[in-house]
C-alpha cells in the first residue's frame, strides 16, 4: 500500500513539473514550453523541454508569457478609449455585458472598468471594436452617435503636387485655326493627296499647391460610413502651363499616336499663381482610419513669363515650306532652308511674342485621405479655366487673314480637362 502511494506522489510531481513549466505564446497561436532564462530588449532566452539546452525567440513574435508560478507577462498591449477621449493601455483579457477586464501596462494584476465608460477597443493587431450602448428604456443595443476625432478632420495644412491635361479653345486657338484655313490649299498641293486637315490644341500643366484649413465642422456619425464634416480653407497654387498645337488628317486611321499627329508644335507656355477658397465634404467609416473627400475649389491669379509662338504646328510641315519658298522639291527631300523660313510673314522670329494676363480656375472631384498610418491624400478633379492674355505685340501671321482681329493684342480662351494630385496633410 505504501509503495502504491509512493508511485502516485512521483506521478503527481512529474505532472506538476510539466504543467508549471513556463509557456511562451506566439502571435501565430503556437506555444513554446521551457524555463525562461532571460528577457532582453529583442529576444527571450529559455531552456526548452527536451534534450536541447538553450534556445532564443524573437520578442516581436511573442504576445504573452505564462510563468510556472501562474504570473502572466504581456508583451502586446491594447488600447481602451473612453467616452471622454482618454485612453488606457493594457491587455484586454475579458469583455462581458457589464464590464471589461484588462491588465494595465507595467502591472501584473487585472482590473475592471464599466463597459459603459468605453467607446472602443483598439487591439494590438490593428482591429478596432466599438462598444455598443444600451438604451436604458428598452434595453435594445444601438450605435451611439459620435463625432470623429483626429485625421483629416483636425488637420490644418495640406501640401500637394498636381498634374493636369485637357483641351483648349477660342482666343489664340481660333486665330490658329484661321491661319490653318488660309494655308489649307497649299498644304493639299504640298502633300500631293487630298486630306481632311483639322487642328486640335492640347495642354499640360503641373505644379504645387498648399491648403490652409481650420479643423472641420463635424457632424454626428449614425452609420458605419457616414457624412461627418465640412472643411473650408484657402488654397494657394503655382503652376507651369504649356499648350501644343496639332494638325491631323481626320479622314485617316492611324495605328499609333505618333503617326496620327502629322504636325505638332509648342504653341505657348506660361507660369501662373492663383489663390482662392477650397471646400471638402468628408465621409468617414467609424474607425476614421481613412476619409473619402469631395473636393471643390475656385482660384484666380496672374499669368506671367508667357511666350507665344504663332503657327507652331504649320512650321513642322516641311513640304509646305517648299511651296512658301517657291521651290516644290522632290517628295521626301529635306527643305533648302530651315522650316522656320516658310516666308517673310511666317518666320518664327517675327511671330513670337511675350505675354501676361490673368486666369480663373476651378475644379471638383473625389479625393482619398489616409489618416492613421501615413497622412497622405490622393485625388482627381475635373477642371475648367478661363485665361485672358495681353500679347506683347500683334503677330504678322495673324494679320493678313484675320481682318477682325488685326491690330488687337488681347485674347481669351477656355480650357477643360482633368488633374491628379498627391500630397500630405498635418
């Protein structure tokens, strides 16, 4: 009988030793058993069970340690955000209908807090869980109305770069089309075959902008994704703008873009600055990790350092140059003189001028704002611009064919296009 009790005691001690070995819980759910030797800033050294005498594990992989004496050391901490906005860091161990149990950071003893005091739990793995409130009268759970905090709602400044593109019409571009019509017969003779010559004007622009914006006017959030605020501000912008004139044959189909654009030249370029109001409508999920924005802006300012090169596309039609020189050279042969010397009134030197003026620009479109990990904004806008130019002088190539415009140095045009932008807010 004594021998039987002795065997039982040996077995109990053996099982006790196994059950009270230190246990290291990893993020992937696996458990390492052994005796902890040392915990450093980056690694945990331990004596594993079995024949191996020493091993280490990366501390970043460990969520908690259960010691052989029953103590628990947490290495991952959650955040409990109170209704008033303050936060508690600790490891959440249990959530019931009335209270939340957690172990505060730096302590080993669990505490409880009323569930009604907590707005949400931000777990260490990035998961955010909102705590629904109970209606005292009916006992039914409902989402509490709340206003979002931080992120784009609370930012003051946005700095971004942009690139725009589109088409332009009227003003100088009407004059260019009239010049094309004047030379159309010569183009047909120079290129031997009938063609449907048409002119198009396309622009590109780029630059930087800065928005100064007070915090948003916030609205209570009642749904998982809701309209949560309006943000007003002032936008300042600098840009470089250029327009290319293109003459193509509309009666032919080309498999490549460079084949489609028969004659192309840089018609004008200029710099500009503008300033004006900007408004953003903000839509948010309950976590406020990002925002969907609907952006509106309207700015006005000056055009400066502008340069106009009249009949730029026509100068790239080298066979037209032959005719203007009075020498219809062989098809495919280089011209005798540079293409700028089509005739006296069509030279580049005589038909280039400086200009300045003013511009009014507006746009709207969707933007995306990331709040938590990196405060970046990305967006697209549909744009419209009205630009008025004061030319330095009347250009000869416009004069003989444009009786209505002769002697006038003013021109205004319209531009419709789109733009993309990327920036940061803080």
